[in-house]
C-alpha cells in the first residue's frame, strides 16, 4: 500500500550521491589537465614549425629574385671552384623585394632554421616567432622549448626610415621595457641615427621601405 504524503507537504527531494560528486570532480580534473596539456604542447611548448614549401612556380620566381641580387646557383665550376667575374653595376637592381612565403622558404634552404623561426609580414610590421630548445639541466624548463615572439615596426616617413621595437614576449608574457634596455616603442633611427654607427649608416643607405600584408620591398640608394 502506497504511503500518502500529508497535505501541503512538498515531496522529498533526493540529493546527489557522494559517488556522483566524486565522479564529476574527477572528470573535471581530467578534462582540465588534458586541456592544459594540449594548450602547452600546441601553443607554448611547440617543438618545431612546419617549413614553408614553395610550388615549382614560386621556386622559379624566388630563384629569379635571388639571381637579381647576386645569388646564383651556377657560380661554381665543375671542380667546385668559384667562378671569377669582373665587377660591374650595370643593370644591377637597387630594390630588394620578397613576400612572406619566400622569406620563410629561404630559412629552409640548407638549414633547419625554418623549424625554429617563422616570419610574418603585415602593414609596417615584421613579426617573428622563435623556438629555443632548453638544456635538460635548465631549471624548471629543462628539456622544453622556449617560445619567443617579437615585433618590429618598420616604415619610411619624412625621407627617413623608422624602426621601432614594439615588444618581445617569452611564453606569451611581454618583457618589460627596462629589461630590453629601454628601447621598446622608441624610434631607433631617430634616437641613434644622428651618431656615427649602424643606424646612421642604415638610414643613409635606404631610400624607401614598403611593408604590407605578406610583402616587403626595400629601395637602396646609390
């Protein structure tokens, strides 16, 4: 015979059993650990990048550009000796131009840099991702791969190049300007270009710099 509840009294609610709570907690912990591990392996402790592979047509275009700026694949004779040739500036180009894929493909030529360095070109900005393997005995991060990101603003304004370090981050954490020698967000050409040295020589030798999405062009002076 079914026992009836007294009038006006709500039905008794059954609580969640402790085994259910334990299971939910364990599943949550497992998902959190798994998700954290995936993020670290995918975005933080990246072992290497996939090198850029050009198509046959892209390779031919890149080889033509390299020949224009003086790199030739047939500059050695049959005995492996460098071929002599007279110096001339006749017909020489004063423009260096590459797209983003070509720059990353160049890293892969006769080197494994393409697996450790990746370059991105956007409007007036050169960005780089660098993977640095840590020694096994290095504290905390031993045996892991350190990820470093950096951004450099480069443009040509007022008949003068502009080069500004936008920042450097390690494992996604921006490095303070003080740790970078106080040069973050400072126009290096304007700051140091008046003194004899690299930045003055660089500014005096460039007539234009053009960096847009996926492309860079640099015009040199005579």
